[in-house]
C-alpha cells in the first residue's frame, strides 16, 4: 500500500510540473534561430541555403495585406481552435491601438505551404515579423497581451512606450 501512495504522489508531482511548464511556455516569444530560418527555405528538391544567407520574408501576396511599419503578427489558426479566437482578439486590439503594428490571421487549411515552410505543429502559431517583413520570432499557443508586448520589445518595436510586466 505505501508503494502505491508513493507512486501516486510521484505521478501527481510529475503531472503538476509538466502542467506548470506547459502553461509557462504557452504563448512565449521565441526568436527564430539561423537554423530554423534555413530550414524554412528548404524543399524536397533543394537543400537549405547556408543559414547566413537566409532571410525568411513573407510577401504582401502571402500575407494578403501590407506588412506593418513596426511589426506584423501573422497568426496561423484553425477554425475549431478556441485559443486562436482569444489570440486574435488580443493581437487585433494591440494592432488597432498602435500605429505601424498589423495583425493578419491566416487559416492553416488555406495556407499549407506556410505551415510546411515554418513547421507549424499547433494552432495558434504566431509568426512575428519585423519592419522589413522578415520573420524574427514566433509564439505558439494562446498569446496574452503581456506576451505580445514582450515580443515587440524584443524587436525594439514596443509601441507607445508600453511595457510588459
């Protein structure tokens, strides 16, 4: 009997730790490394170019809108995703409150090429583009206002002096 209690406690502690880690990681901004940028341009026919020569840019044709002059949040969502709706509200409000910040939401089913290109494994995934429309980072999972502002700060594009706390 004591062995079962110890096993149950160990499972509970492990589950709690994994749950905490998952919620801590959810929506956090991660800068795109050179390796990820290189893989974003790799195809089945051609190997990735050297990481130092890659610039993972998104064009206005891919976005459906002109990129923002400060930053662009490209949200890849699915129709049945509840966190996608919450993320869209947060990012749309941020874009409407701050000039030069644009939010565009793209359906993953309609944009499979982008999903493959950027290795999107869950929705929502938000690609954070700098002023030059180059992907500078990404966020996966529900994005809070705090995380969105932190991503702008990391780009040096925090609008209106807003600060993440």
